[in-house]
C-alpha cells in the first residue's frame, strides 16, 4: 500500500517534471514564490553538496568560494545564471558541475539561496543593459593596475593566488551579461573583498567608459582562451 502510494506520488512528480519545461521564471529573472518545502529541500541539498566550500548560510570564504547570499549578488543574478552555473560548474576552477543532482534539486537550491534576498531582484533590467563598447587596451591597463592582484593576471581566479573569482574564464563570461559585470564593478559586493569601483567611497572612482573598457578587455580574454 505504501509502495503504491509512493508510485502515485512518483507519477505525479514525473508529470510535474514534464510540466517543468514550462517557464519557472517570469521574464528570465524574477522567481515565482518558492514553496517552503522546496526551500527546505534546497537547504538540505546545499548543506550536503555546497557548504563544504561556500560555508554555512552560503556566506563564502575568501580564496575558497564566493558568497552566494551576498545581497548585491542575489540582487542581480537571474535564476538562469544561477541554475546554469550550478548545472555546468566553472571549468578550470574548483566549482564542479552539479547536473547530476537533477533539475528539481538545483531549482530548490536556488529557491533556498533566494530566501536570503532582502531586496527585489533586478536581473531582468540589468541583463537588458546595452553591451559594453570600449577600448580593450585601456581596459587591460585598468585591469592590470586594479583588478589583477585579486582576480589573477589572466583572470584565472583563485589558482593565481588571490581572493577574486575567475572572471577571465569562459565558465563565468559565457553566463554573465555585460550588465551583470558592469553592476558588480560599480557597486561591489558588501562584506566581501569586492569593493565598489564607482562613487565617492570607491577604491578607484572609475567612469562608465573605463568600466566598459575593462568589460571589453575581459570578453577578449574569454574568447582567446576558448579558441585555444
Ligand atoms: C581586493 C580584491 C579585489 C579587487 C581589487 C577586485 N575584486 Fe572583483 N571580486 C573580488 C572578490 C573577493 C569577488 C567575489 C566575492 C566573494 O568572494 O563573495 C569578486 C567578484 C567580482 C566579480 C563577479 C564575479 C563572479 O564570479 O560572479 C566581477 C565581475 C569582478 N569582481 C570584477 C572586478 C574588476 C573588474 C575589478 C577591477 C576594477 C575587481 N573586480 C577588483 C575581489 C576583488
Ligand atoms: C569544491 C568547492 C565547491 C563546491 C563543493 C561548490 N562550489 Fe560553487 N563555487 C566554487 C568556487 C571556487 C567558485 C568560484 C569559481 C570562479 O573562480 O569563478 C564557485 C562559484 C559558484 C557560483 C557563482 C557565484 C558568483 O559569484 O558568480 C555559484 C552560483 C555556485 N558556485 C553555486 C554552488 C552550489 C549551489 C554548489 C552545490 C550544489 C556549489 N557551488 C558547490 C567552489 C565550490
């Protein structure tokens, strides 16, 4: 009887999975309200698979794994970005692919991470920002002067010895929009070593054009490594 009941549940689950190809997000960014049970499963999945690097409550650890509950990060990361990053991992970094967990578990982990967000998600607006245009040679100079100490000379991240992630590798660049990169550089990520680079309190007050120059340079790094 119990087994039969389970089968019925499994069947309903399969139906839901089939329906799962329907969009789970609106406009590519805004998550629908998560059910408490999916959040709970997401938390359990997170603790089992991710906390070893991303730490309890996903607060991150410099040089080990970034914070996933940082407000500026959650505020601009779309569900698509989060799900695809978790599914595919980031090649040539310690972030492994987790496709084997299955779509629903990954979905639940994203719901769990989102439950830490205190502000409205801006991913739709941020991802719709225009592409960066600029001079990669100027971007390279800025990058080498300000960013490379943390992110590595070729943007290869922790393996270069710093605390910044691998922002010059395709694993990041292929999934991040120019708007996502631009916003991160402008506002930084509070309570991490990623400071804001625009405004009076910034480490270096970069202009919009200078930030775009850096993005164009980073895009070039990602491409040349892909062609190798
Ligand atoms: C003092 C160290 C430091 C400097 C300098 C620095 N960053 Fe960062 N950056 C970080 C850290 C640390 C993170 C990830 C935050 C975390 O660990 O939670 C990060 C994250 C990022 C991200 C998001 C990457 C991702 O994986 O989502 C981008 C984009 C970025 N930085 C760009 C830059 C650029 C461009 C510069 C130079 C203008 C720069 N950073 C300078 C430390 C730094
Ligand atoms: C072995 C350590 C490790 C484990 C386990 C791990 N990660 Fe990561 N994760 C990393 C590292 C390192 C990065 C940054 C890679 C880089 O340099 O770009 C990362 C990056 C990420 C990012 C992108 C964050 C950003 O700032 O853009 C997400 C999302 C993420 N991980 C989710 C997860 C989830 C969810 C799990 C569990 C299913 C997980 N990770 C398990 C090490 C790990």
